C-alpha cells in the first residue's frame, strides 16, 4: 500500500481530517512525568493513544526530539504508532532541503530510521534536492508552499516571470511535474485561507494539503475547510498541536487532549 492509498483509507475509516501534531516541550510536560528519562516518549505515546480515535494521522516534529537528544524516543514513538495504530499515517515534520547526496541521507533517516509514511521538505533548492525522497515510491512528500508564519510572505509572494506569486509557481511545479508517482502533497497554512483557495484551484482535487495553523496559531476552521477541501470533501490534513497537547496541565491531561481532538474533528466535519 502506498502513502496516498493509506491516507485515503485513513480519511474514510476515521471520518476525520485532523492531524495531531506531536511537538513535546519538556517545560510543559505533566508533573507526573518529571525527571523520567523517557518522559517525551511517555507523553507522546499517551497523547497518541488518547487522540487516535479522532485523528487521520500524526505529525511528530523532529526538532522537538532532536533538541533534547530524544531521537531514540522518536524512534520508539513511531514504532508504537505502527504497532498500535497501523492505519494512521506518520508524517515526519522535518522540512529538509539540501543537495541530492545529502537529501539521500535525510530520506533514509525519515523512511528507514523512523519508518515514516511521509516527510515535509523545502522546495527552495529545486527538484534534484527533492528527488531522493520521491525515489521511495510508496512514501509521501509534503512540499512547503504557503507557510503559516507571517515571514513566509518575504519570499512566497515574490512574482515569477509569468506574474504569479512564487507559492503558486511551487504548487504548479509539484502538481504538474514533481508528482509523477502521485505521492506529493503541499503544506499551506490555515492562516491564509484565500491562498488556500488559490492553491486548491491550481492543483485540482488529487493533491493533498497539509494545513498547519489551526488552534494556537489562530487559523479559522470554517474558512480553512471551505477553501481547501476537494470535491469529495477530503484532501486535507488539518494539523493542531499545542491546543491538543496542552489542553490541560492537570492530571486529566490525557482526557483533555482526547476531548480537544474530538472537538476539532467534529468542528471540521460540521463544515465539510
């Protein structure tokens, strides 16, 4: 089964477009995990188990693990997801972008070490920096397009030769050329709903959108779903991280995370 097939099945089986982002901040972990050597793993594992009934995928952000020398805990977490929730894709949020020979090693890291189903990459260095990931034909590649941060406009709004903004040029490259095996998606932020609509119009229905910016970053669910959905009412992985992970700082943190994930799923479904 390739990534797109797994994603299609997850959308159908879970009736959810919610992606739970796993960005563990040791300073915000529950008191009961304090001083435990594998606290990051235990926290993320319990979040995964609590929110899995309401999610279509999980998105661990590699920096939150690597900064604390917790790559082994990320490996254990990915293994746990594969063992306990094998129907839910793992999107490794790495945003890699480097020359081809280095990209080959990053691809091995994502797809061999962590056995992720997909990975996020930067298009800035062009096709040869993305091709090593595309060589894994059963895995997904989400290319940064219109990012949720305000500074993204510094480059992404620059006009290309035909007058269109750079982010739409990237969308066209991915949809028309790079996506030759049907494994590519785009990262477009919920904080820019008008651009979401333009990207969806440019790429058609088949390219999935990974959409950060809901929750703590202030993205609007109604505007996001209305502008980004495809004709089937899917085509989106709408990510929420902090609003779910840290829904409660008390002993009920697992239950609060589950309730927050369920609420996000229901809000999304009410629109689509």
